């Protein structure tokens, strides 16, 4: 396999940047971060690394919904970015409110971080196990068969 050190470093940098920049004050992670995470994993997969087990399963994704007053039209500019976690967990539907699906989805932060930490740890440990005397730049990981 060709030397893909630059691609390794870029993908690893993207993953570590995600870890540092995913909002820490929320219980859920917006699908935008999941897409960026899968994009970085995709780069690693294209380089021949076996990273499928680190992907966020689709069934972990939950729709983002909001309660809006009955009779009001849903306006994404007003409601779309109000909260990162579903408001339906805090206010019961009814009593003049209805549930609106925003069209976006999210994953529990703990689950997202578990997968992100796992892939970063795996590559860190795999790099530490490189043969003595062999300079390791970037990281190594499981190769596809």
C-alpha cells in the first residue's frame, strides 16, 4: 500500500477535532456531527482501514421534535435550533400544543462519544504497538481483508 501518511493525519485530526468541539453541555449530538464523524471514518475506510464497527448505527439516531402551539405554523427559524434535545421529554403534548418533526435527527451524546473514543483509542494503541526501530508517523489500524 502506498504511503498515505497525510490522509491518516487528516482523518485523525478530524476525529480529535470532533471530540474537542462536540457540545459538552447537551445530552444529544446533532446529526451534523455524526455526518462529519462518518466522513472521517470514510476516509480511513478508503485507505483500507476496517472501521465499520466504529460507525454510529442508524437505529441510534432519534428525530428531533418540538412542541409548538396549536394553530401556529412551524417555522424552522423559530423552532429549528431552539434545543439540541427533544422538547417532548420536558412538556407533555396536548393542552394546546402539537409535536412537529424538524426533519433533523440526533444521537445520545454518551453513545456518540463512546464510538468516537473507541476509534481514537484503537488507533492510539495500534500505533504504540508498532515494531521497535520503526518510526510511526500518524497512526495504524485494522486493515480490511
